[in-house]
C-alpha cells in the first residue's frame, strides 16, 4: 500500500501549490484526455524515492470555521489515515498565532509531522526558518513550492521517517489477477463483491489463523486465480460495523495502485456524477486495466436507460477503451460475464507486443499521415518497441520527437489501439529522440 502524506496549514501558505508539484506527472506518460478532470485534493505522487498518496486537506485555521473544517469528516479521515503530516507555514508571514494554534492541535495527534517553511525563495532560509523552532515540531525544512527548491530533499526526509512497509502483505505476492472494485458510496460495491465471492469458490477467506485484517481476498473461478482488493472494509465491518467510514478516497486510491484490473461500479439509479468522473480520472492516471459495470440496471425504464447511455458517452468519453457492462449486483444478472471481461482486460494489458509488429504499424501510420514539419524539418519516427505492461507502453524512437503535437500523438494511439485490438486497457506512448 502506498504511504499517505497529508498537507496541513492555514489558507494561502501554499498547500495546493505543493500538491501540484508533488503530483506532477511526466507529460509523455499521462495523456490529457478530453473531458478528464483532475482531483485537486487527492493524488498519487511519483517524484521521490517511491510513489505515495498526497492529500491536500484544504485550509485549516484557528478561526471557528477552521476548527469546523478540521472536524470535517473527510479531512479528519485523511489525517487519521495519513502516515505523515506536512505542516506548511509561510516564510514571508513568519510564525503567526494561527500556526501556533494548529501546531498544538497537531502535536496531540501523535503522528509523524514535518514542519515545512514554504515560500523560502528570495529569503535567507536559515534566517526565515529560525523563528519556527518555537512551534516545537523540530527542525523546519525550507522549500519553495512554486520554484521547486527543496522539494526533493523534503521527500527524501519524509521517506526516511515512514514506517517500514509490511513485507507480508505486498500486492505482488498475491495469486492471480488482482482486482479492485471501486465506485462511489452506495454504488453497489459490497453487493457485487459478495456476489462475486459467494458464487465462486473461496480459497482462504476467514481461514483460522488468517483473521488479521488482510485486504487481499483470494478466490478461484473456473480454475483461474484472482485476488480481490477489499476497499470497503468488508471484513472489518462485521466487527466494528457502523463505526467505520465505508467510503474512503485514500483506500480507493491504494486499491487502484495495487490492482491489475479495476472494476468501476456506476450506480445507474443515480446517473453519472462528478464523483464517478473523478474516480475515472484517478484510474486513467494509474494506467490500470478497466472494466466498467453499470450497476442497478434492474428496475430502470426505457427513458432512464437512454439517459445513462448518453451520460456515459458524454461525461466519460475518455474511457472509450472500456466497454460499459450493464449488471445487477443484487439479482446477479451480468455478473458472471464481468470476470470474463476482467480476464480479457488483463490479457490486453499484459500482452507481448513484438518490435517488428509495432514498427510496421508505426510505418503504416506515418505513411498514411505524416507528422508535421517543425522549423522546416519533418519529425521522423523510425521504430517502436514495447516499454512496459499493465499499461502497455509503446516507445517510439525518432528525431525531434519532443515536438510531436498532441493531436498527432492521439492519432498514433488510436491507430495502435485499432490495429492491436486491446480492449480494456489504456495505452501509453513514449517518445525518444536521437540515436
Ligand atoms: P493554499 O491556500 O495553502 O492551498 O495556498 P496556495 O497554494 O493557493 O498558494 C497561495 C499563494 O502563495 C499563491 O499565490 C501561490 O502562488 C503562492 N505561493 C505558493 N507557494 C509559493 C512559493 O514557494 N513561493 C512564493 N513566492 N509563492 C508561493
Ligand atoms: P457500496 O457502498 O458501494 O458498497 O454499496 P452497497 O453494496 O452497500 O449497496 C448500496 C445499496 O444499493 C444497497 O441498498 C443495495 O441493496 C443496493 N443495490 C446494490 N446493487 C443493486 C442492484 O443491482 N440493483 C438494485 N436495485 N439495488 C442494488
């Protein structure tokens, strides 16, 4: 599971600026799909010694509304679930009474905290950070979130203080295809999981000696192995029942990271909303294979069915690689087919693509539609090979590839996608110049 780092501090100290810097993605890898919205509160960061989940808790102050904000359910949940807190203060403003107040409350949480003095650009870091020692949170770390100074070294320091990962529960050790069922609250995830597990032979669920809260649930179907990643706290809910929050963005993100294939459950009775689009955005960023389950298809009239189809095509156009499947988790219709789709998506995501085949496809695509001229010279694309699986990455070598326009990149992706027939997985292109 990825470590969780939460950003805390009063408004305007630079939390969202730091969030953006930490979640910055390598442009060549993650495409900006039309219609895709980014989550500005939760993200997976990959600059640093390892990947991590970063949460921007929003503005927390000592004013009454600030205290309320701290108590707000999801913020509180994020802080509870965080492995490390980054408490941001502002080098320009100096140490304010609000900072003192927040630091007192944070210390009471008993969590690992790093004090971060932001906006240290154009200041003498030693001088501007000195006064923050009185917050009693140890040596402050100076950064400039907008310029990027100190951010890498901040991450190195945070990673040194993170708890050791649980070696016995790594995702890679789980048998078969790792599947995560995600979706907004009440979409029907638990109903679907229970049906999947109830109908198939369960291998080790609740074996004596494995009563620990494992989030990995292995099961078998038609001789094939799967591991379900439990985000809904199914196992725990029986014991702690209502007390625990069913839905957590952080657990969802961790499950997406740990999975090979995601089943995104959409509630047809509610229609496709903001939260569905945001979850879909996280899935796209992860590059995982995807099966979309439009749940609660039972009991819809013809008009409602039409509405869902239109909404899906319009709001989730960027999921065009995953065909939506209508199911009823409650009645079981369509559920068996879902695992066939999982198999297929996994096969697409992990397929071996040979260099001659990819190069031939590239040549044909270029022949039909040349890349544009840049400074009077034509971009040359020479050959292609596979650079990764789950998601498949196609690396294209040539000249001036850094100037390949977005439209041409999309053209190539669509060509590869069509010719290679890769249902259920996103496809990534990487360009390399020279040699
Ligand atoms: P938040 O309310 O804590 O999320 O703060 P924002 O990230 O929105 O930043 C507040 C303001 O501070 C914006 O105008 C940012 O451009 C600016 N800012 C953030 N980080 C830095 C920094 O490292 N240096 C400077 N000079 N300005 C910064
Ligand atoms: P979760 O929060 O995503 O885990 O959702 P649950 O599995 O707890 O389901 C939320 C509610 O939707 C429950 O009342 C379920 O009985 C209901 N539900 C789940 N699947 C279906 C379905 O296929 N059809 C109908 N009509 N209701 C469903």
